C-alpha cells in the first residue's frame, strides 16, 4: 500500500476490520454498478441512437456523428458526477464507455451473430472511450463541473468521429455494384437482408448540411460538441439529483393513520 | 428433490412435444399470415412467381422472379406506394442478396412513385448462406406501411455455413475476400487498444482505498489526499494520449484508405409495365363470406369488350389461387412446382362457365371455397375497419392468352349455413 493510500485510510478513521470490509463493499458496488450500468447504458443507447449505431450502413456523416455522441454522453455524465462529487474519482465517463462497448460486443455476438445470423461486419459498433477518457482527464485537471461541461463535453463529441474512423474507414471504400457506386457498408446492408429494415428508413445526410462539400462530418461534430456541453450540464445534475437522499418527516396524519401517534 | 426432477422432466417433455407438434403442421406459421386481409387482398397482388430451385447448397444461387399488381382500390389505412423497397422475406439473412431488379432497374435502393393499378416485374438473385429449410417470399416494403409479403415456397439449403463466401474488389483496388469479416479484426484491435487504456485508467484509481474511505476523507476536507500531483500529471498524459491517439488513428485510416465514399442514398424510378389493353369490364355486385363453409361468393357483371370470346380461368387473392379446373389454359398457367398449399384444391366454382361472347354482358357468380381462408387467417376481414375484398381475375381467350382484370368491393359475412 502506498503512503498516500495509508494516509487516506488513516484520515477516514476506519478501524482495520472496517477498512477490510469497506474493500469487500467496494467490490460489491463495482459488480453491481458494472452490471446495472452495462444494461442501462446499452438500453439507453439502443433506444436513442438505435439503428444509427446498430448497422454499418447507417453510419452517415451527418446524423450518426450528431446523434451518437449526444446520446452516449448522457448516463456516463451522470456517473461521472456521482463518482466525482462523492469520491473525487474521475472515472465515471470512462467506466460508462467501457461498459457500453463490452455490452455492445456481447449483444453483437450473441444476439446478432449466433441468433440472427448477421455477420460481424453488419454491426461493428462505435466507441466513445476516447472522448470519455479526455472528459474524465479534463475534470481531474480543471476540477469544476462547469468547465468540464464546456471543454470536456465539447471534446467528447469532437473525438467521436476521428477515434472511430480508424475502425470504420474500411467500410467506406467504393464498390461498383449493378453499375452504381456503393460503399462497402452499403453492400453489407444490401447483401445480408434485414426483412424488417427496408432501405428507405435509413436517414442519410438530409438537409442543407451536406452541401458543405466533404466537411459535413466536422460541422456535424462541432454541432454535436455544442449540444454535448449542455447535455453534460443537464446529466451531471441528473446524476447528482438521483444520488441525493433526503429524509422527509412523515406527517402527523400519516403517523396517526399507521398507529404511530 | 425427486419432485423437482419430475417437474423438470414434465417441462422438458412438454417443450419437446410442443416442438414436434409445431414441426408436424403442414405449413409452419409465418409472419405473412399476421397481415390483415385488407392488406393482403387489396394492396400488392403477386402473380407469376417463380423460384428457380427448391434445393440448393451453400454458395449456390436461387432466382426469384414474378410480377405484382398494385390494386386500384388501395386501402386508406395503407400509405400509397410512394417509396418502395423491393426485398425478400426469409428468417434473417439466411440467403445473401446478390442482385435485385424492378422492371429491370437495379433495386439496391428504394423506388419512388409506384402507381396503383399498374404492374411491376421483379427479379432477385439470392445466394444460399445458412443451411436449413426456409420459406422464401418476394416482398415489397412501403414507406409508412411496412412490408407486403408475397407467396412463399419452402427451400432446402444444404452444405455448411462455413463454406459461404462473398468476395468483392473495390473500385480503388482493394480485394475484399470476405464481406462477413472485412475490417472486423482491425475494428476489434482498435477497440482493444482503447479498452486497455481505459482499463488502466480505471485500475489506477480503483486499486487504491475506494468508496467509503474516500467519502470519509472528503467529508473531512482532505481532498488533497484524494487527487495527488501524480494523479493530475497522469491526467494530463491521458488527455494527450486520448486526443493524440484519436487523431493518429484517423490519419492512419486516411492514409490506408485514401479513397472513401459516403453512404449512398436516394431513390430510383421506373415506369410501370405497359398496360394491357382491357378486354373486359367488370361490375362488382356483391360478395359474401360464408363463415362455416369457408367460402367466398362474389357476383359480378362481366362485359366482354374484346373481339374474342373469353372464359374466366382464375381468381387470385392474398397469394391464394382459385383455378377453374375446366379450363386447360388456366390449369397450364399454374406451374407444376408451384406451392400446392397456395392453390385451392377445389378450384374456382363459376355459376356460368360458358364463353362470354364479344360484346356480351353476363352475370356470373364465383365460389372460392377452401380451408386456406382459415389457414391463411383471411377470415379476419370480419374484424377490419374496411370490410372490403379484392382480387385479380384471369380471363383466357381461345388462343390461351391471359388477360388480367381487377375485381372487388364490400364483403358481408354470413354466419349461418345457407
Ligand atoms: Cu413464409
């Protein structure tokens, strides 16, 4: 144990058995938090990002880049608030990002590959780990929720696209099929049919943003960054609100009703 | 203990029996039957459907072709076919799609502005991927309404799934040797790198006294102990690594794949098939569905406006074909290997099957009786908000040429045997 750890234990005034028990408690919490938030974040992202991050042929330069980081930030930001506010642990976002990526690959393998026969290429997911690490590090350095929202939230969204492009670029090389250009991602969506997901429900670069030739993705990333600043503020507060306990005195009438007065 | 074992045996045997019973049914229940009758009798009428094989092994291809008529009395509850995707209904991607066409136009993207009252012709080439026995249907999906499924045929796929291969060469020259795995190991490698860095960061913190001691120390305003100078230095390193690695990865991918294209979207257009010049005028009179008799009776006035005598050969609705057994041309129009469960055994009853002379108007009543009404769950039109029925009539001239006409109107239930 490092001198710093010893000092923390000394300051906490936990007796040796108490320190030991608290360590066991830590592991219980870790296990519970890991499973609970693995499920919660995964469900949340499935519902709010949905197809944009499920399918390779949905990852467009406009909406995917916008919707995914904004939604992925929410619950991790709340976790970050809780871990920082009560324990000064700058790990909440990273933890959320790690849990989501693990959960996503589990469902891609079990649900999609084993059960639904889809190849892995159909469902290569995005990860927010880069942005989450940066946001946690910024929190540790600036030690302020406002500044973390401002810089951390922005950087979180900004790193989303470049950090995922490394694993997604091979799906965007051009193919010729039936005399038309298609990306490999389009081909994957075409070759492995999803009978309940017709092609037209994809939302691919609609609106005027696409007219910024080639830079769509960065404009979208900046816009996502701005939204993420406010999302971070909101979800930081939601995290704190949901981890606050208040004891409210029962009314006299209630006490009387249950026979206590 | 023994009781638990017994209970388990019971549960297991029930599962096995249930599975056997389900397997033993002549046609396994399918999604296509869940669709309401007004969807299936008044939207797309599928005809001339062919499947090039009923047995193939992994990597072999099957061609599904056919036509559909978009019924004129299109139900209000269904969006007009303004955006349509031509597809196939199978249980998951057990077949890989190689090519698909609508009126000869590549159907990799959706089509816009299909016209009701008109016919379209499709073709799809599917490559067997996962061994098994599957019901393969042509299908169109309509934006705002969802899929409309055509007739299905059982196809047996043999071989092993591992043999499946779908390779491509990119325009930029890259060889994609397997579309099922292309890029996956690279993605997993990148994800692993990020996971390792993130895990190291989390471990850095959780290896130290964690929740309760830190909470207590914070209460005692000893924040200085909780995040040390070393921690902050490491935080700066992590920030630099996160930003640096993200952009390094981006540049690495850009130089490895310098030529990329965005996802391709947008719709295609094709005019419908040319209209056959009409040979009959149909005036619908009435339709009744006899619930206990599983029989639909429809009365109509048919006027022959062509210069050749005509006979009614077939009434087709919801992918069930009621064929006039007395007319050889109509029987010949049903391919020998067409799914038998979709051709009514009793055929089509016609009140007056004699030729309709040129210029003649004749009232005829047709009788379409088959258990298929029940099996295909078409009787639920009694519970529809829009109790109408529709179908196609196939007339044949003496040369055996086929002429298609639409018929349909309100339908009344009859609950007592008449
Ligand atoms: Cu089927």
